[in-house]
């Protein structure tokens, strides 16, 4: 039983890690969910004990299973679902802005946008032709506009 639980945890974790390394953002989110679920499976498998349900008063003198493991697993599941919902909302926002969920294409689009912002005209700065800028650099007489 313990070997099968360890195998299940390792397969889910490995598949989540594989999906985390993909370029598609939806697959990355699924990978994060799988890694989170493998942590929940690990918590549950670490607390595998046989016993009665932990509801008091206990019937009989037998041992009760630990309710803390179940509470931690449930908390981890709720947090995992919240993180997945947030990540999916962020991926949707990126998709509406860039019309793609490919990380390479999004990075290229962000670089182009940053370059365009750098080239944008500053309304307070006077535009000087490149020939005059080269001449000023060579002579070291670059004039600064008055504030």
C-alpha cells in the first residue's frame, strides 16, 4: 500500500514538473495544479493509519485515525484551487492582451512594446536631427535645454 501511494505521488509530481517546463501557459497552470495535488497526496499517504473515525465519543478501546492529516489535506486543496483560479484569470488576461498563451511570443511582444516606449517622443524634449547630435557629441558641446 505504501509503495503504491509513493508511486502515485511520484508519477503525479513528475507529470506536473514536465508540464511546468512547457511554453504554453495553460499547461504551466495544469502543471502547478498537479504539483499541488501531489503534495496533497503525499500528506494523505504520510498519515495513513488504520483506526476508527475520529468522532467522539469513541466506541470501543481501539485507536482513532489522525484528523489533522485530513484537515491539512483539505486546507491544501482549497489553497490549490484558489491559486489555480488566480493563475487561470492571469492567463486569460494575457491571452486577451496578446492573443496567444505561448511564453516566447508574449516575451517577444513585451520586448517590442518596451522598445516602442523607449522610442516614443517625450513631449517636453525637443527633437534634434541625428546629424546635429553626432556633431555635438564629436565637439563635446552638447547643449542642455533649460528646465
